[in-house]
């Protein structure tokens, strides 16, 4: 990076790259602690994004950020999650009100264009210096433990900031992980996604209208996320080998053909019309070798992305902003505590993906499907499972003994059905095998 005159370099305490849920959470929390914070976002809000289903654990954080009423105004109440298994010929609904902690009985479904706008505008109101339409292009870690980031505005202007701490909240752009060469496919999971927004989709009646529905099908699973104003997000998460069968079909046709293979979903979409172009993404699950350095943090999807079957993405991103703010404050105020603070940050950042992933890796296993279709609350395992589905894994809710029992019951069931368990393991190995990235990600 070219050295610029010192007068041209803008100074701040913390520079945040990315104005999604992670960046727009950590930035105002750091301002509250007395730091000068600059946030750069390459896009302008509102802008389209997937990941519209939130978790109950988000609700206390909305209150803390001061956006609870704004989110409520744009959200559809989500009292639970429904899983539909054509193999079992039935559906099972999990209500968040039945989780261990009864104080978070619902979440919201939101259009991310509106939700992310609420968060980034709140950050600006709280005193964050926000630059939209400003893309970070280069980074240099200086010998004096500061960091410089060069960025380009939409009008072509280039600007450089020097900060004491850098936060990478760039999402799937993975700004730092790409530059460090530390981003890798998740070897334990591999999937792609195709998705679009529909109007006129058939929903459940009453309070159940806002439930997210997960439909299993032969090549993966579908999401069905009802949102306000008669907009429903529908996505097909599939194994790479099936993505490769797209051939000359358009993304829209490939999605529609996939929907047709899942009769319960096809029935709910038979009178629906597409209202947003179908999009796709590959390499859906990845992880970085590390999530921090002496003067930088990787938050949310900038660190790792896991399969979205349990709607954990926004919650993990925002929670990483909370623990990230605490970590940076400790590092800057008490340098002697920096090592301990960064170690704690690392542990908490790995906790979420690890606990969700145990279920994600097994959610298409027929034995696990049996557990989801016929849940029992022996030793309060159903309440504990619901707590995980609600995102209640970072607090003091005493769920872990019951979660351990749930895992033990699953392993015992697998030992009791060795041939079924072996065939499921073999099928999963086949499903997640690496396939040459198909050139199918353009509409």
C-alpha cells in the first residue's frame, strides 16, 4: 500500500469493515464505551440479503441496542419452527415457549433489507461514523501496532484510516481471511443454496403463520420463511453433486424443478408468484483458521459460516459483536488483560458453530429425523433442544446435562440400528464429497 501524507490519513480507535448485523452491533456498543468508531460498508442500505429468520435469543439484544420496537414493526412474529418429513409423512412443530427459559417465547422473520437498515441507522444515531458505498480495498498492519485500511468510495475517491483495532465484519466477503489465506471449506459439511422471494404462498393460519418450515427432500432441504407484506423466502439447500445437475437450466427453473420434487412445499407454492430474481451461492459452509490477532477480530460470517437450517446466522453474528466489543474494550483499556480477553473471545466464537454444527451434521440422518419427528422430554431433553434452537447457548440456562443426554440417546439409537446408521454415514460421506465448482451461479 502506498504511504500517504499523515494529514490525509483519518484517525479512529476502531475501524469496522461491514455494516451487516455483526458490524452494526459492535460499532454502537464500542461508541457507548467511549471509542471513536468508523464503519465502512461497500453497499448502500437498503440492499437485498438472505438470512431472514431470527432467533428468540436476539430479543434481549434488540432491547440493549434500542431497536426492539423498530424490529417489531418490520417483523412477523415467529413462535416456532416446523419440520416436515415426507419419509414420515408428517410434520412436527417446536414452540419456543416450551424451551427451558420461558422468557423468550418467540422470534421474528424479517426482510433483511429492512432489518439491516434499522441496525446501521441505529449505529449512526449512536455516534458511529458510517460510510456507505465505501469498499475496503487494502490493509496494512503497522509496526506500532496500529492498522491502516484504504477504501474506495463510489465516486472514486480513495481514503485511508488508521485505527488501534480492526474489526472484520465483512460477512461472506471474508476480507481478512481471504488476504491471510486462512479461509477453508468446512471439511465436515458442504452445500450450496438457491433462493428467491414469493408472493401468494400458502401459509398456516393464526399464530402459526409466522413459523419457519423446514422441508427435507432427497438432495438436501428447503426453507420456507413467511415475512410481512405477503413475502415468503424460499430456499433450496442442496448437496454439491445435485447442484452440478443444473445443466443449461436457469436458476429459477432449477429451483422450481426442485420444489416439484417436494409435494408438501409444492402445494404451499402452487399459487405463488416469484417477486425477486432467484439467486444462488456455492461453498456455503466454511471456516477460517483463526478469528483474531493482536489488533483485529473476525466476526460472524467473516470468520465462519455454517448451514442455516437452524437460523443461527444473524444471532451468531450479533452475539459476536457483543463479545467483540467486550474484547476490544479490555484490550485497549488494560493491555495486560489482552491475552486473556482474546482467548475468551476465541472460545466463545467457536462455541456457537460447534454446538449448532453437531446437530447440522446429523439433521439429514434418518435416526436424527426420528428424534425430531417424535420428540420426548425425558430428562428435559426436548426443552434443552428447544433452547439450542432458540439460540440460548451463551447464557446460564442449565441445558448442557440434558443436551449430553440427548446426544447419548442418539448414539445409543445408532448402536441399536447399526446397518441403518452405517448406511446413513456412508450416504453423508457421498453427499458432502468435494465436487468441482459448477459454473451455475449466474442467473
